[in-house]
C-alpha cells in the first residue's frame, strides 16, 4: 500500500464542491531543447513499460548504457529546430486548446467545469494537474487525453499515470476516462475541413498521405487497436470528402529501435513515390492533436527532404488541428456526455 498523502490545510466542508475538473493531457516535451533536459525527459519516457515492453533489467542496461548516452544530444538538436519563444510547440498549443475549451464551456453555460492541462511525461506533470484540481476541492474528474486513436503506448499509459497518483490519495475522486474519439463525427469533420481547405488553396495533390505515429508491429499482433483506428480515421475522412481511394495512402512514421514497426513507413513511401514519378504530395498526421516534434521536424523538414531528394517537386504538410475552432468544437462534443 503506498503512503497516502495528507491534506491538513482546510476543513472538509470548504473543500467539497459540485465542480467537475477536466484534466486535458498530452504526451509532453522536455523542459528545454538541450541535452540535460532531454536526458531527464527521455529517461522518464523510455522507462515507461507501455512504451518499451522489453524485460526491465535488459532494457535498463540498454537505456542507461547506450540510449541515454547518445540520443539526448541528437534529440536536443531536433527540438532546438522547432522551439519557440513560448517553449515547446506541443505544450504551448495544448495550453491554447485548454484556454479555448474553457472559454467554450463558459459560453455554453458550463460554469461548474474547470479545465487543467497536464503532460504524461515532463511538465506540468499529471501529479501536479491532479493536485491542482484537488486543491480546488474538486472530487469529480474527467481525464481527457488528446489522442484521437487509442493505443496502449499513449492512452493506456496515461491511465497508468493517473492511477499511480490516485493510489496515494486518501479521498479518491469520481473518475471518468476518455479513451479515444477517432470516430467522433465532428473530429472527422474538422480533419476533412483541414484537407478541403488545402485542396481549395493548392488543388488536389497527386497523392494524399495520412501519416500516423507508428508503434511496434508487435502491439498490433497482441491486440492493440491503434492500427485499425488509424485506418478507420483515414476511411472516414475520405468518405466525407468523397476522395478516390487511389489518391490516398495510410502510412506510419517515427520508428524507434530495430524491430519491425507498423508499415508502410512514411519515409520509405515518400522515397518510393518520388522514384515512381509522383511529383506532388500533401501529408497530414491525424494522430497528433497538436503540432510537435514529430510533425514540425520529422514531417515538415526531414521527410520533405527525402521526397525532394528522390525527385519530388511539391510537398505540403497540412498542419495538425491545433486550436482551430472546428477542432475545439469536436473536443467539446467528445467531452459533453461526461459533464452531466
Ligand atoms: C520508443 C517507442 C515509442 C513509441 C511506442 C511511441 C508511440 C507514440 N508516440 C506518440 C506521440 C508522440 N511521440 C513523440 C516523441 C517521441 N516518441 C518516441 C518514442 C515512441 N513513441 C520518442 C523517443 C520521442 C521523443 C523524441 C525523440 O527523441 O525522437 C511526440 C512529440 C513530443 C514533443 O515534445 O513534441 C509525440 C506527440 C504516439 C501518438 C504514439 C503511439 C500511438
Ligand atoms: Fe512517440
Ligand atoms: Fe521522430
């Protein structure tokens, strides 16, 4: 039994209220784009058994003996190329989403709802987010991870982090957990709108790629629904836009390590398309509710170079839904049933 945290600051009658707390979460970023910050962040991230499922002792040796010696400085360079005055794009955009969601809730007369942001890894932590809600006397919490397509590595891991904090609380709150929303019609519409706006501006590309963050293929083989939910997302958007199947591909990016990941790989596909004479692609990444390292650096920069160097001529990245109004409407629609 973990040691239960004590609260002694004020009397119980003042701390109990009717409010609902929404803890909006995303993956998280390092505190700064430098090697020491990356070492801390990657240590936390890559020690998560939902992310790397190897036997713990073996993985500890690889992680501490090799990866945390080599990767932090490499990743720091990549983060430095996307860092802004406000810090990490992912954290800043998630904060903007929270502010807009909070305003939307007030506009719709949900005066009893408080929105707080937390990150699965790094800061602000899940622990600090839950404690902020507890400090407001909230005993009814909705956890809302901004991962549209469920995966054990992301949504499942967020659940673990919540449970790890709450198991140290004496007074455990009422809890709802939103485990995905890829079929939410207004989410599909927001994605379709973002693609349609691109088509209105630049015309229909020769190929439209839906590139999702990958996972080891083993996850799929062991029953993780993520791969299927990604394909379903592509299909729903294409049905809404009446896009010809031949125009569209679903691919997977951001491989890590040596084992096979979900295929087809985005980088390999882009090189193959260019070598087969495809000159123009547009690419979107619906698994990311906010632009982040994996879109701004990997898709906007690295994969663009692969395509162009292999003979491609036009490469467009369609931004994540970020704080678009239709995206906020979709998030509100997902949340609404939990606010009764
Ligand atoms: C090691 C295995 C990894 C798995 C499995 C994985 C799954 C996964 N990740 C996201 C979303 C994001 N990942 C991001 C960065 C990132 N991902 C991994 C590794 C795995 N991800 C690493 C090591 C990193 C850090 C960067 C690096 O060193 O390359 C990010 C970006 C965060 C940011 O700060 O911008 C996101 C978002 C999903 C959706 C997913 C499985 C479905
Ligand atoms: Fe990742
Ligand atoms: Fe990456």
